[in-house]
C-alpha cells in the first residue's frame, strides 16, 4: 500500500499545485497547459482506483479535446499578450465559484455511492452472464472470481459492463442531457463565428 | 502490497519485480520494474526511428533515381547516428521572445505519445508490456496529446510561420481523428474487444480482408496525422519554412524528428496489430516477433512509397478529403459492419471463421464500390484551380515578345 500512497500524494500535490497555477498564472496560454496537467493528474487518480476506462476517457476527452478548444479560444482572444487581466467580475466570480464548490462537496458527501448495491445491481447482473448471482458488489473481486471471471481482464470487463448499464439505464437522462449541452455548445460556437 | 496491477501480467515486469524483490523492499522492486519497462520502450522507439530514417532516406533516394546516404558504415547504415551526433553538437538556439519553459517542454510532450503508444502493442505472444482491456481507446487517448504538443511548439516559438504551421497541424489532427476513430470502431465490433491482444487473437482472417475500407481510411488518416508528405501542410517547406518547428535546433529538433519518425514506426505497429494479424504467422509461438517486424517493415514501406509518389495537397483539398471522402467511407463501413455483426454472430456474440469470410466478400465489394463512387464525387471538389487571365489583360505565350 505504501507505493499507492506515495503515488496518491505525488498526484495530489501535482493536481492542486497545477490547478492553483491555472488561476494564478498571468500568462493565459500557460494556464491552459497547466489545466492539461490537472486533467492528466485526475486520470492518474482514476488509474489508482482501478478505473482504467475512466482514466483513458478522461485523457481522450479533457486533455485531448477540451484543452485544444480552450487553447484555440485563447488564441482567438484579442489582447491576449497582456495576460490574465483583472476585471469587475472578480467578486461575483469568486462568489459563484465558492457556491459551486459548496454544492459539489455537499453532493459528493451526501450521495450514496454504492449505487450498484440496490436495484441497479440486478440489472447489471442480467446484463452480465446469469452466473453472477453470487455478486455482492461490482468491486467484490472474490465474488467475481467465484462467478467464473477467472482473469483480471474478465473481472474488469464485468465491472465496466455494470458502468455501461448504469449510464444507459438509470442515468440515461443526465447522459442525454450532457450530449444536448454539447450540441448547444456547437451551435452556439457556429452562431458566434457566422459571417454577418 | 499486492501485485494486483495491469503490468503484472507482463513477463519482463514480473521477472524484474521478483528478481529485485528477493533482496530489496517491495516498492523499490515495483519502481525498478517500471523503470526497466520505460527503458525498453524509449529505446524501442528511438531505435525504430533511427532504422526508419535510414530506410526512408535510402528508399526515397531509389524512388528519386539517386543514391541516397551511402557513406558511413556498410551501405550507409550508420547515417542516422551521424545525423543525431550532428544535431547534438549543433548550437541550441532559443528565440529571445520565446516562452522558454513551454518552448523546452514542447518536444518532450511531442515524443511522449509515440513512446506511450508502444506500451499496449503485443510484439509476440504474451509480449505486450501492458495488455490493457481498453487498449485501442488508450492509443487514441495518448495520440490526442500530440495536438497539445504541436500547439505548444507553435505558440511558444513566437514566430508567425510556426503559429500557422501549428494551427494547420491541429486542424488536420482534429479533422482526421473523426474518420480514424470511426473506422477503428468497425475493428472493435468484429473483434468484440478493445484489447490489442484479443484483436490479434480474433483475426482468424486478417482484418485487412474483413475490414478493407477501414484499413484504407485508417492508413490515409494516420499518414495525415503523422504529417507525411501528401498531407504535410503543417510543415510545408515551400510555404511555411518548416512549420511549427521552424525555430527549433539542436537536441530539441532531434527530439521533434524522433517523435515524427518514431510516430511512423509505432503507427505501423498499430496497423499491423489491428489489420494484419499482428504476430500471427507460421510457427507464431516462436517466430511471432519476426512476423511482426516483417509486417511492420511492409507497412512502413507503404508509408515511404506514398510519400515518394504523391505531391502535397492544398489545405482545402486536405479538409475536403477528410470530411467529404474519408468520413462518409468510415460511416458506411461502420453501418455495414454493425449490420453484418448483428446478423452473423451466434448466441454467444462470437463470429465464426466462416462468418468472417462472408464479411470479407461483402466488405471487399462494398469497399471497392464506395471508393469508386466517392472518388468520382470528390474529384470535382478537389480539382486544382486553373488560372484564367482576367478579360482585357494581355496573355503571355511562349516566344511572344513584349
């Protein structure tokens, strides 16, 4: 466990340091690059949690796509060479950020994370083979092994089937809402750059 | 500490881990095994790049009907080392107005994807350094970082040619990412897994035959992403000096070159693994690495051949080629493959070898038809602009005296 703890602390320092840098560095381009570092550090946390799929998706979408969008937006900004100038939105922005943080922490603390224990678990079992009746929770490696998932790869695959089932089953509404949000962002960008 | 991690299945990793673990504490052996794996990866990419540079220069020489480098070593084999030594001893210039930290970091970030990609490629049976079950997604994620590196290089140089090159390079990367990802989905559906080792196992019939359209789109898209010549608008020498690496010299330039040519080698390895059966071949259990390297050489030769044959496209032709030609092809391939897999698979969701042959027949016909159809449609779109003299201006003809 010592090694995992060292990695956890290194990643934490990296993530917090880089995210402080994002806010405090004057040069907008460097701030965007530090944001990429934050994204990759978060992917590292996912690897520590044995969620390789999420880690890979995190790098693919955030570091690979969102960061590029942000950097292009910075390049298209006028007066970018003056850096990150303060403006009159400082206090409202700080308030909004603090409220958002409070809401997210409250939700994170309040949520019952063991979602698969309840009703959703039965569907996860149905999606997987019928042999998984002995499964206590998707993190229950011994249970998965008893159910016939002999190798590490098969066990991880079974766990991810549960994740996919949750995304398309119980959480299909938020999932689709996010895609609608992305569509709205694309249309908004097109409307902004449309020649008049 | 449990040896419960993705790398533990790797023989090299386990060997070093247990060897060091007999004398030293557990976590040191963990780190040592990881470092050994990194050492192998970095050297594999750099040596692959060196061999590829030599092969490319000699072969391009042959294609141009000249000799190519043949001075140092037998047949000029030591040429890449001479190149690297020259670059190391060259003056390392940083422009005065450059963003120095980002300027230094860009070549490193550029080389990292080529090295990281190799981690999941199976060179022979059970030889992948990390057989991730999300291997194909991992490759896509890692390569997507290279666009950040290109933007870093272009922006930090504080040079407009570098900036133009970077903007073009990223535009190409983003456009060609779409067809490449879509055609990989076809492979994933037929193989039923995203792990590269499983994809190799699933190729009872090489996916070269089962997914010809996907292979075509993938090869075209990857050579665009690697800035190879028909698609190298990002560093077009005749327009942009050298694109995003205009300001680089010395070791940093060597790193960028290593990233570029090492990228071709690793891309060839991915093509071989996904479409040509990886290490499969006669006596594959013992000679797997040989078949793998042979196929990698063949694919790398195709990259060199294409580079020597085609002239550079304009940026608008390049975009038209991605969005109006490759994208429809990859979507058609995706639909055809999903229908075939849906109707041909058995109750366990597995495709038999016979089914693969049926798919081969359908897909080859479909691929030929689609390429012919969309090829004739795109020909109008990317036709070179013929210059028309404006009315009233005197036209110059050969021999006319003005």
